[in-house]
C-alpha cells in the first residue's frame, strides 16, 4: 500500500529564516512556526498551548523565505513530515529530528509586514504551486 503524508499548519515564525546553501549550491531555509491551540479541559475551562514546529523550504522557495519572511510573519504551510537522525558531535548518542518540508506556502500578513488579512505571494517565488 502506498502511504499518505500531508500536513497543513498555520502560525507565526518564531525567528527569521536561516538561509543556507548545500555544497551543490541548492538553497534551503530553516525556521520554526508557532501554532497556537485551544481546548477545553476536564473542568470545561479553556486552555491554550503552543506547538513549535520546525520547517524546511528548498530551492527558490527557500530564497524567497529568506527575502520576505521575518520573525512574527504569519504563514500557512502545506507539506510533508520528514524524520531523520544524526550522531551528536559530542559523542553523546543519536539525535532525532522531525520537520515539515514545504510543498507550498501562503504568506498571511500584508505586504508591508503588518497583520492584515491579505494573501501576499511574491511573483516568481515558487510559492503556491499547489494552491489551485
């Protein structure tokens, strides 16, 4: 059976994107998105929690992230969950990672960086390839 791996999140960047390049000169941008959640506890009172989700964009999307996104930017991201592992540099064992690899993204703030409700997508950015 073929699997299905899709995720959609909406939240605000917790830091400016970190734009880097692989040895083959392919751009990638890493950043974290804070997603607020609200639920009723057993006493019927509302509680709020925040999940901090690591995100990676590649190629032209990564370069656009580095140019247009800043800490606090509201975004909606569609992608797939990727997991991985690596050996800690200090020799203390294996570390595990979980992150979303971006397929498409919509910037939810206004072009001027305010908190407007307009959908801002720079032309030629590679964003919105799956936004129909």
